[in-house]
C-alpha cells in the first residue's frame, strides 16, 4: 500500500492533470476493458491512488474533494486502508449502487466537466451517468485517460500463455458451443456478436489463462460472425499448436488492440448483438453507425451458468479432492493449536498451509481467491486479508474464520468454516448456530423452476432476523466451472433486482453463505456451494431443490444446541454422514481420524 505521502503526491498529480485538461471531476472506477471483478495490475488505478485494495470501489476526485465509494463488505477494511489520507470513505449499500453518480449530480455546477475513460466504463453505467449529468447541465468527457498521464510506472499487459481446457473436463466442444451461440444469435436477429467479458470468452472457446489473479482467464475480445470467429488476443500468448486447432474450428486470431477497429468496419447491413451490462462505453462508441445493434444478455452467460451433467460430475469429484485437502489442513491446524510448545501461529500461516494442502491434490491449479483467515475481531472484516505486515497471532480464546477456495481443472470451490480456539462464549455459540440455521433453511428449500434468485435471500436471513440481527452482504453468488469464483446471472442477494435473467435453472451452482459480524469482537460465516437439481413436477409446474456440493465438516463444538430444532439436527447429522462417506476413501492417518471425529452425530 502506498504511504500517506505517496498517496498525497499522486492525488496532487492527478489534480494537476485535471487542471491542464479543464476537468472539474475525475472518476476512476474499479474496472478494466472487460468489466472484470479482479483486475490486472494495469487497471488497478484506484488502488494505486488511494491504497484501498478491495475489489469493489469507485474513486472520484475534484479540486477540493476525494472520495472512494464501496459497499458494506469493505467498510471496515476501507476505513483502515484510507486512514491518514485525504480520501473519504463513502458508504454504499451494495457493489451495484450508483450513489457516486447521485453525488456528482448534486455537487457539480452547470457547465462543469466530469472525465472518465470510456474504455473501462460499463455501457449501462455510462448511460445512467450521462443522463444524470445532462439533467444538471454538467459536461461528460469519456475520451481521456487522466490516470495514464500521471502513472509513470503503470504495469504493462500481462504475458501469461493461453491454454486449452480440453476433454474430459470440457464436455462440449468449441465448435458445438459456437454453433449453439450462433443459434441463440439467430433467434435475436443477429448475425454478429461481440463479447468482452473474459469468463464468457474462456468458456465459449474452451480456453483458459492466468492474466487475472485467481480467475483462469486471459485478456481478449471476441467477435462471432456467421461463418467464423475472431479472437482478439496477443498472438504470442497462444502456442502455435493451439492456433492451429482454433483455426480448424473457424477461429482466427487478431491483435488485442484491433477489437475496436473491427467494430468500426463491420458491414453496413450487419446486425450486431451486444450485452450492455458486459461491454464498455468505449467499445459501443466504436461500432459503425450504420450497423444495427441488438442489445441482450450474452448467450454464453446463460449457457455457462447451467452446468451439464458431465460438468456436475466433475465438480462432485473435485469437491471430494478439495474436502480431503481440508481434512488434512484442519487436522494439522488442531494439532498445532493443541501443541503447548509450538511457535506462534498466525493468520498468514493459515493461508500458506491451506493452499499447500490443496496443491497436493490432483487437478489443482491455483486458489480461487485470496484466503480470508480472520481471528476474532479480524473475522468481522468481511473481506479481510492478512499480510506479513499486518496480521493476528492465533492464541487465547475465540473464533477463527477461514474462507478459501481452489481452482481445479474439474471445477471451482469456495468454502467458509469457523473453528473454536480455546474456549468459546455462549454468545459466540449462539451466533454460530443462528448462521447455521440460515444455511440449513436455504439449503433445504424447494422452489419453482424460474424463481428469481434474489427472492431466495430472505430464507437464509429469516432465522437471523428473528434474533434482531442482519448481515451486510448477499447470501449467494454463482460459481463458474474452472472459471470465475463469482459468476452470474443468478445472485441470491436482497440488493439484486429480481429480473428475468436471474431465474434459477437446473445445473446452476451457487453459494449459500449467511453470516453475523460483531465489529471488534468476532465474525461468523458458514458457506457451502449448492447445485440446482430437478425435484419433481406438480400441477403448479416444475420444482427444483439444492444439492449441497461442498464436503467438509461443520464444527459442532460451536453449536448452542437449544437453538436447534429436531429437523435441523437431522440435517447436520445427514450432511456429516455424507461428508464422512464421500471423503473417507481419500484420506488416511491424522486426516482420517479428524474426519471421523468431526462428523460424529449430535
């Protein structure tokens, strides 16, 4: 993180650049040309300016104000990381909030100018921004990247190679996916389709990369045409043998920087499909004016969210390997905590050991996000990340929250568990039990096919609300297949709009992760991944249920049993019986003993 002096200097340089360009306010979003959640270093400008490292945030500077807007998951973290700077923390209810646009409209005068780089500004957001500023008589410039004028050591584009995600894990061929995409395009009346989102591109072309931390994707744009497809990617990243295989499927390569130019020279009679939520304003501006533009969700976004029966089978096998790695890790952890002569155990060591346990498992590629290991008060920081410079020693009494995951060739995992350290209080056990009741309530739900996913959020919150408690994040996010750990279109979140594209369909994988956070004291979150599976059909339609995919014991030492109903106890015992049966063939020694002990009936 930059020092306070460095942050002040960088902000001063930005303001000087604003003066030279006659700009009154500058927006630096947490975004790249692909609207990614996790950004390559080149587009981490907000972090470079402010020191705030969260994945969601919008920075705005004027001549006498600097603020960073972020949601409740990051309020505690942002307050710490922004401390000592002149950047104010601006709290918003969710990452999808556009309160910074309202702030600009309320605080700028007619005739003033706002600047933001269209190449990293989402089209939907750009339209809302333009409308709000126009209503106030404020000018909007999107043709300038002020960050580039002051960031002298800005990182270059990442050079990591692209590789093929092949059979048996890719159960549908590249040619098959392209054919299905063209069929979906034809239903919308489109002959061409432009895609910028990296996970859509990786899925559609059965390719993976390592350009973005934790997500196995690579920087590229794609243009699907009636008789072929163009992948705009640095050619040096694609091995010759892979280029040849792509060509056999009608896929040609073009330089990464040529994507906008290709849109400018589309045939005048072309009908182009774009997703306004998944393309930047800069790319939209590049489309030739005569081209007919059709706006709809990317067909690949729907297609990749619904895992095939083959992909689901690979994920189940991956969960067994991931669960076995966690058995080894937790057996090690409990032995360490019980050792009276051990060296001090830190949160950083948790990250190192849990990653090492996964790395010993077949098919492991990388973590799926930065491990969150928070002891006591740090567990209440929802997206906490320990570092060598700032971490807690795990000693005394309390709760240790561990949120971690892995990228495997056969799937993506994401799990949170909380374990006791020393003695726990009745208040801690009560909170833990309420959270688990939320997990059970949602995991046990049955619902009509097509139910809007945000509508399910209240099921997990109900037991927690009954105690007068709430949490400031969504309950569940979609998860990719050896792809992004956060994947749409479904989202079990009260802050998400229950729009048609959020409908729950068979094959979707979603997290279930309610929590309770006591700032300065402790945090509790329990998370499993679940799969939408067909249940039955009634006169009222087809019904779905959740199959819990994650295989790892939930620590019953943290339970306050009087809060649990008989059916909830039965759910815990049934889950643990499944975990024991599925993981036992993959573990031995201390890990097997730990698994047996932690899955005993209550």
